[in-house]
């Protein structure tokens, strides 16, 4: 079934909110947590500087294991799904 304009708008707003929230969470990670998830401070800052309406367009192979992902999620207080969005 085709999506209504209202549903499409809702999804877009949720995506914008998620982008804003997860980019702020990324800034809160310390150097050890960033190392655990396999990104540098420069990469974290570059992602955080993106406007909320810009989606993550980086296509790369994840550089971390599921255990590292879980540990990083516990450190930053966010969900694994939130972190997976970055990878």
C-alpha cells in the first residue's frame, strides 16, 4: 500500500530527530569509547557537524564486533541500534 503524505512526513521527522540525537550522543563519547567502536575523534566531529537533515551516506564495512558495539552502547547510554546507524 502506498504511504500517505502524512506518514512520509512523520518518518522524515523521526529520522531528523534520530540524526540530531545520535550525533549529540556521539560527541559525548570519550577517546576510549570511540576507539572501541573504531572511529577517531575527527570522524566523530565530522559526523556531529552534519545538519540533522543530512543522512549518513558513508558506506563502509563495520570495523567493530558485536561485543564492542554492546560495550560502546553501555558506555554512551544509547541503544545498539543507535550505534548501528553510524556503522
